[in-house]
């Protein structure tokens, strides 16, 4: 009997819609590799910040993306390595969140580099990949496509509870405003 083919599972949707939660559970259940593509854009943002570069300098940011080596540590932790360093916590800072959508993720050269890396990571299947544009741009041929939807209010509430449980409370109104801004920025790229 031949082994089961390994599938590509692509999970798409707006910020805070539950993509990560569903993707992690699916990867664990299927024993597939979990890949958070948004973490790749965030890792490039961390590299830009650490080098003291202006995130509005598209050419410099695109060069950083080309020079960055991003890896995902297999297992339940979802750890992300940037050039061998664990940046899993650093990529979740409010400053990174603010800069990633406003600048880094909007640059075509960054997107080109990271989409190529994502396609290489999923080339042999056995992955659950989540992020915006996964089902349409990165893996339109994915055997399983899931698109998560939730209102801005429920997404802000999810984020509010998530941060509260981590001991990093933030005002609901501020989170809602941030999500509205990110949605608008995502719609323009």
C-alpha cells in the first residue's frame, strides 16, 4: 500500500479571525508542519527595526527581506527563528504589529521573496499554512482551503482576551481601531 499523499492546507482570513488557532490545531491533528506566514513578514520587520532602518525605505526593507533567513521550529511551540535567533516574542510587539501592515507587507519585493520561500516550504505538502493571500496567491492549488471570517468587533474582543490572559492588557477601543486600520491597509495592498 502506498503512503497517503501529504496535502497543503491553506487557511486565510483577516487579522484576529482565528487563523492561528485553527491552523495550529489542524497541524497538530494531522501531524503536519505549522507555518504562520504573517510571522515571516513580522520577522523581516524585526530585522529592519534592529538595523535601525526606516521602514518607509522600500529599497532597504526589500534588501533586508532578501538577506533574512527565516525558519519555523517544528512542534507545538510555533517558534520563529530569524538568522538563527528565536524572535518568537519580538515579532508580537505592538510596534512590529503597527509597522508590518503599514510598510513591510505592502512592498512588492518583500512579498515576492517571502511568497517564494513559502512555496518552497510547502512544495512537498504536509503543511498547514496560514496567512492572508495563502489561498489565492501563495497556494491557489492547495487541496484544502479555509477562509476564516469574523466581525471587526469579535476579532477585537478575541485579541483583547488573548492579551489579557497573557498579562498584557490593552483597551478594547484601541484594539478595534488598530484592526480597522489594518483591514484598510490590507485592502490597499
